[in-house]
């Protein structure tokens, strides 16, 4: 059931129109027809994105996300539409801006204002110190959007923001400080980026420089031992960039080992691998042939579901800084390495069942989740892996509002709303 019969009919017409358009093919025969096709399809695409954004705005305005325990309208749309976090955030910011700037909204809905231009304005709108002036500048925004290519439009809009914002860019010391650590899904390597305040940045820089000097000293001593008085920079085992990366890694290792630090006591990095992959990697480390792996059957990840390179993971799992968790074809843990279990083996076993909170749409990773009794302990539920699942603090509480969670014969979960209807089936 849709919002109205007319809206439902409109969606059916759009779907039929797209079927016809795509079946006819979009294969322009000359530059002129290609230009026309690009413009027409772009205009239609903008209006579709406008509709997607308006739906999120409506969900947010009416608080429709609360029924199924979603933390926000953004989380609900992200889950239902299977979006990335970045796309969901962009829609949320755009919906908030469109609700306040009617002329911009009209141009966007009509397909006259591009998606990128609209989302840039949404990012500027997020600056509370200039937000008050955007309503009066709407005509100018739309004028320069029509007259300028995107790079020039962005420059002009950012200049407008900077001139109006007497305090300059949003102070890093208060609001814009941030650090991101993202994994490349292809190489499985990590990229670190961020912004820090002047004082915090200076502190971190000095600390890192000390660690870097220690790493350089290690390499230099080894080089001198091998080359004597003729030692030079070229004899160093690592490049300066590699030394800096290793220095940063050591900073985190030392922080985790600090008994008075913020990290949990007895912190351990768990490496979860399937038995076949582990055995093949061990054979490779011993000089054996590189046996092929079936990607669909390989499991090599942290407890939180972060993917690892199997060869590197097998190598480091043999030393004491990591706990290896080897599972057989049925998912049963058959080896927990050399280190002792956490306090409560049942907790670890429950954590191993999934990498995120089990609630639909929630992306909270398992290591920071609680373990929820599917059948409440007060109702006779046992404290064992079969009755436990990772749940973030929010959704562990949400379940108490009358939701029920049961495990299916296949091992999946069925979530039932208080009224008896099915919320979702979780794998």
C-alpha cells in the first residue's frame, strides 16, 4: 500500500516508462542526439533523487522510523534501500535543507538543479553560522548553478560561505575535528585521514616523531652492523614512509597495553579463519605451493567482520599478540590459539555468530555490542550461544518494548513486532 492510489499509479507509470526506455535502448547516433539524451535522462534522474530525498524527509518529519526500532530516518532508509552510509547521510542533509529552502526544492524537484549542486548547498546549510542567510540567497544560488560548470559553482558557493562566516571555517577545536580509518575492499589495506585542532595535532605530531626516531634507530643499528662506517640512508631496511606507518602502529599497541588507558583490560585482537584456509596458509608459510582458494568459502576476518589478508593473518596468528579462532565447515570453533579465553567463553561463542548487531539496519559492530538473551533470562532463557546474539545497547533495550526474537531451524532469526507482525528475517 502506498501513500495514495494516485501516487501508486504514478510509480507504476514511471516503472513502465523506464521499461520502455531501456528496452528501446539509449544508443544515440550522433553528438547532437547524445547531448539531448544526456540532458533528458539527467533531468529525469534528478527528479527520482528528489523523490528519494522527500521520502526520507517525510519519514523524519513523522517519526515513522521509531516503529521498528530504527535509530533515525536515515538508518531506516539506509536499511530498506540498502544504501551506503555516505549516500544515506547525503539524503538526510539534503532533506533538511530542502525543507527550509522552497525555491531550491522547487528547482530540484523540477529537474532544473543538479544533484551535486543541491547536495553542496546541503553541506553549506549544515554550517549553522551561515544557514540563516541561505533563504535570501536562493535566487543567486539558482542563477550561478544555471550559468556555471560545477567546479565554478562550488568555488562561488564556498566563497559566499567564507565571506559570510566571520569566524572562518568551522573551528576544528569544537565541531570539525574528525579522523576516519577506512579499509580498501580490494587490497584490504587501510587509509587514515582526519582533521585535528592545532594543539592536539602538535601533541600527536611530537609523539609520533619520537616513535619514528625509535623506528629509524632500529633500522640504522641493523644497517651499521651490516655495512659499518659506509652505512647510508639507502641501507635502511624500511623507507621513511614505512617507518612512519610502523611508528603509528606501535603507538596504538602501546596504548592498548597501558593498564590505566581507555582500552578494555586484556585486550585481544581475534583472527577468525576457516580450517581449510588456515591449513593452506600454513603450508604456504612453510614454503609449500600457493594452493588456490575458493573466495566463496574463505572466512578470514576479525571478530567485528573486518576482512584480513589470509597469508598475513595466518602469519601473525602464530605470535602472542593475537588470538586465532579456527572454525570447521559447520562453523564450530576447533582452535582458540595459544591465549586464554575472555572471561566467559559463552560470550565469545555468541560474538562469533555475526559481525554486527542483529537488528535490521543497525551497523554497530560486534566487539562493542552486548550479548542479548533471545529468550529472556527471566523467562527461563539459558546463557549459552544458542540463546545469545550480539545487540547494541540501543536495540537490546528496544527489544524490551514487546519485540520477540526467535531462532529458526536454519540458524537465522525472526523478529516479531509487538502486534505480532514480522519485522524481518535475519540471516
